[in-house]
């Protein structure tokens, strides 16, 4: 017993010393900057500000379903930028889409555009050197949200300050010249933009202009100037020049398929149509929902969370609730709300990842506990298959050319009249730990499109989970024959799921 006590004492002392010697730097002297007012003389300003004035109080939206279109939208907006680019992301990968987009932002900075890039430190482990180099450019400033105190290996920082490190900035937005923004579920990386040949994420973004853009700009400023945003040069020593970045970029562009993908991006007519006022936009009421950045420190004021705002909005449903969530862990309260809606006669449907499609096994274990009570109340559950049907069916999910799929979108639609699109998953991590954001869009056409996509695609791209008379679960595919064995399982994986479901870690999922 004494030996155990001494070991614990040594561990506690070691952690205390490490926390003392590896502290976060002081933010004293850090400058505060704000979004630039839109300039009506920039090409985007000339094209979009008159449209905004013609639709007071409304937002023009364009859904971005296919991954390559969503990437092209970011690339060509960056090329069109003349005044500012404000971007923030949870993950930014060092790959065939991440590096070229950074290069496009670098080119913008070199022609005088002010670039502000805010990245979460958990999602950029391989980009320290590249971001530090870009941060030395005039007009290109990088800040890191909620940084790890140890750069290598970062995971050790969890032992030093777990309560803080466990909270992340999951937000995603890309705003150009203060007049156009992209918000949704996608991070930056090949897997999100149909660039990865093996596995792709089915995801969803919205391009927006009009009344909601100033809300996004103000929200970005709140995060940029928050107590969790650290200038990159306080954390990483910058390299002497950009030669390493240039080498990495050249290697990326030399990879198989890179030229064809770049050509497809260049062929996008989205921004040209935007500048020519020929791009079809739907003008509707849109509200930004975003967590107070103090959530990252566990200090968000009551009532300032996305979950708090979403609950009454979803509670308005009188006919249907459609939930598309990559990570779906409703908990007791969420399960009861969805079950109550189903018992009241609403059609409640959920599309999430199957075991074979998920990339986070503990989340699936936590979610599995709620399937039976949801199904018993009348909620429909569909789980995306790893290989979702024909090319046409994959195309409907934005999975062109993919041999494997995983759901990453976070979308809720009610009554075929309104939609939430953003970074918020239906899980405890999104509710309590991660900073999240998204758009509440009052668009019957978009809500109907999402519901119709579920109508058409659920049977061909997903397993329908059912409840047998004896209370066990079944999975039914296209052939209509139910099976009692969960697709993608074996004895070892079933044992792992049982163990993970037993562990008291659902609050982190």
C-alpha cells in the first residue's frame, strides 16, 4: 500500500513540475483585430453587395454537396479575394487539398489581402513548420486555438492539463472580403473533398452571402480575440524561409491524380457565376448559431450554447424530424425527446454511420445503447454502409469515385421547412465540450431536398436497423432480408464494443 502511495505521489509531483515548466505563454501584448468592412469596389463587393441590398434581412445560399465543388468554392473564392480572408478550422491536413489551399491563401497575402487563419491545435499536428513559415509573411497571421503545451509528443499534454485540452474548437468557416462565407461540416483535407481514392466523407456545406455574413464575421472576431487563441510565433519557432513549404507543395502536386483534380477545380464556374450574378441563390432567413468561445475554458455563460438554441427550434417540429449525424450519441435526454416526438406521430429518422463505416469505435459503442429504445418508440434508424451502392447512389452523397464511405455531415431538418447545417454532432461532446457553430436556415426547398434524399437513398446506401419481436436488433439491406448480426462485426470487435459500452466515458463522446 505504501509503495502504491509513493508511486502516486511521484506521478502527482512529476505532473505538477511539468505543468510549471511547460506553461502556456502569456498573451500580454497580443494585438486585437476585427473584420474589415466590405469594400463595394472589390469584384466580390460589386457583385454581391447590391444583391444583399435588394434582399434586406435575408441570406442568399447555395448548397455545396459534392466534395470537389466544396473545395473549388474555397479555392476560387481565395483567388478572387482582394481585401480579406478569415478562415477557421478544426482539422487542416498536410495533403493534396490542404497545402494547395494554404498556397492560394499565401498568394492572396502576397498581393495585399489580409489573411487571418485560426486553427485548432488538435487538428494540425503535421503543419507546425508550414504554418509558422506562412505566419512570417506580411498580412498572413496564424493563431492556434487551445494549444498543447508540449509540441512533441502533443499527447503528453493531456496528462498535464486534461480538462482544458479535452475541449476543442470544432468550428468551420471560410469568409472572403466580408461578403461571402462557407459554413458546414467539412474540415480541410483530401478525405473531405473527394480527393482520397480509398475512403471519402459524405459531408455538406453552404455558401452564403447577405445578412448572415456579418454575423459570421463578428463570431470569427470573438474567437480570434478570445483567451484561447495564441499567436503561432509564441508556440513554434519559424523556419528561415518558405523553402520547406514549397518543397512539400511540389511533392503534393506531383502525386498521381493531382493534375486532374486541380484541373477540375479550375474548371469550376461557381465564382465566375457569382461575379456575373448568374449563380442561382435562394434568399431566405438564416441565423448563425455559435458557442461562446469561453466554452473552451469551461466558462461559457448560461444560454450561450448551440445546443441551448437548437433545442426549442427542433422542438417546433409538428410533422417530421430528420437527423443526419456522423457521430450520434443522443444520451437519455436526447433519446427521450426523439422518442416523445415519434410517439406523438411525427416521422423521426436518423442517418448515422454503421459500425463498418465509422472511424471512431468508442462513439459507436456509446450510440449502440440507445438504438433499441429509439426503435421501440417508432424512430427510424439508418446506418450508412461502407460501400454505399452504385456510382449514382454514391454521387447523391457527394462520394464520386469513392470505394469506401463514412458519414461526416451534421444536418437536422424539420417539417420540410427548416434546416440546421454546421459542425454540431448529436452527441455529448458537441453539447458540452467542443466549440460548435452552424446555420439555422428557413428554407422549405433545402429541407425538402434533404428529406427527399433520405427517401431515395436510405434503402440503397444504408442499413435499416429494426427491432425483432424478441427485442434484438436486425439490419436490413437492399435485398430486404434482415440479419441479426451487425454488419462489420466479428467476435473480437463485438467484445471491444461491449467493453467500450461499459466504460464510463460517454460524456466525452
